[in-house]
């Protein structure tokens, strides 16, 4: 891919936009970064790029900048429906994402993982399985380091393991993982997609460019996933419970002991199945996979145990940014739950968890932009309280709890009304719990 002397626009100055701009500049391109935020909100990245000679257009998107470019690299957080991108597309200007840009410079086999929920857990666990199998592995993409950072560093590995989101899959062109993993698809990001079908179609693109020699891993018990995977060209490996639809691989798969997994919930067991199956197909050893299963402790902000105070357990599930993730969290516990929800609505249907809330939730505490919508959907089936801060939410939850109960932060919403990320939200929850402990 020829980049030198090209006029390239990078849209969005987040982590991946910064990495892409830095790479393109080093490759000899004339790079312009455009972001609707002002520089004071981009101080972690803007000064570094400006010092490298990257042009900056901050606080707005100028249509003529887009229309004069040779190539546009769009960050995952930027909607493709903004007018400058539409105008550039009409002029035939190529529009790609950072993950597609990186792919064109990667020769190593890629294992790509997507799904509405469980991507990060599965990606991290799979990386551990391969590392414990003696493989040199890069783990990144939608978590950790962007794929383009792997290209820049020039440190070759044997296998690239990448988490990919629907937003990243929207901007692929030739991206073809050797092993593609589709965990699940449930309602999410309907603030970005016209409907559920459009969102599901974006997820399914993980298999779009695969050939017969490639492998598709998915949950065979999910009829919707089965329908999406019906006509893909790659070899299909579907799993359900501890069975795989391939006799040879199934023999190895069934020799693994999944009971040692420390993560709670059926959904985490399915994530472990998917990770193990992908690891087996790309050269992971039984010993390495088993070792990872035995030692994996889970991720921060994903059903993370924080503390027990006066026999009340506190769990941080801040990464549960959609309704289905909350459903999985509620199904995990056989105890009464004081549930903290709220944030920025992603057009999810909160009514989908009415039955689970009725059965499991002793008290519902809401905060953030979506609190009135949540109360409208769920407020008639359990005791509720509206609060204005995380500290108030945790304190109210603790006062409402009895010994043996669980206080669960599982928001079903994005964090961007009050926080810069779900991680910041989870950290605030942990701080509030820490104050109770003192």
C-alpha cells in the first residue's frame, strides 16, 4: 500500500486515530487530523502530532479538507453518516478504518474476535492460552494497543489476536482473519445503526473475506448466529456445551477441564469454549490452554469482585454497557441484588430485562442521563431510587442491602454522560466502595 506523498485525513483523535496518524506520518504521508473536540480535550495527543508535523483541524470538520484528500482513515468512534464523510464518499475517495490500514501491513495469521458481549474476556483469555502454549503473540485491536501500533513497532510475533468491534468492521475492505470468532449478537449501538439488522450485518463482516482455508468459530446453540453463518465460505466450527462439530478437534476439546474456570456465569463458560476452540485451531497446546483456563482471573470492570462489607458483596460490572450484558450479570447471582444502572442510553430496550429484574433485584438505583427512561421501563416492578452521583448510588445501595445481598454496578449504558470511559466509571464505583470500607 503506497502512502508516501499521499494527502491523508484521519478523522477522530482518540487512541486509534493518534496511532494511525503517527504511522502515516512516519510512512511519508501528508497527514491532517480532524476532530470536533477542541485542543484542551485532546492534550494527550494533539501536541505530540503537531510536533511531528501533522496538521490539525480541531473543533470542526471542514468538508473541503475531506474532499481534497486521497484517503480517509476513520476512527471507530466517528459516525460514517456525518456530512464530510458522505461528501468524500460521493467523490470516490477511499474511506478505511485503522484496523484495515494495519491489516495491509500484517503478514502473520490473525485471530479476530467480535460479539456484542464477551469480546475482551475472550480475546484476553485466548492470548493467555497461546502464550502459555509457547507462542509469541500480540494481543490488541479494540483493547490495549491498536493493530497499527503492532505494525509500527516492527517486533514480529507468530500470531496476532485482535478484538474487533462492529464500528471497526464497518470500515474493513480486505481484512481477512485466519480464524474469526463471533461470540453473540444482541441489541446494542442502536444509536449508531438504523436497526438491529444493520448492527448484526456489521458483526457478520468478520467472516466476509474468509476463504475455504480459514476458520469461523461460533456458538452453534444460537439460531440467529447459525443463520448468519449459513453461507460463509470458511470452515465452520460451531460449539455448544462441550461439543464441537468436528470429530478430530472435538476429541481434544473434550479432554480439557473447563470446570477450573474461576469466572462466574454460563456466558463466561461459552467465552472459554470459544477461546479454547480458536486456540486449538491456530496451534495452541492442550497444556497451555488448560493452564490458562486454570489461572485466568477475569478482567477489571467485568463482574469484578471488589469487596465484602458486613456480608454484602460488591461487584463492578461497569463494562456492561448494553441491556444483554446486564441480563447475563443478573443470571449469574443466586442472591438478592441491589442493582445500579444508568448512563448514556444507546437506544437499548430496558424492558427486555423486566422479568430478570422482577426475579433478582431487590432495589434498583439509577443515575445519569438515562435514569428516567430506566425508571419508566422498570420502576413499577421493584423498589427504586434516583441519585445524582456514584457515591450516592453506592451509599444508597449499601443502606438498602441485607447480609448476604449483592450490590452490582451493571449500567446497561455508555459512560460518556458522566465519565470519559467505562473504566473511569468502574474506578469511581470502587472508590465509593472503598470509602464504605473505611
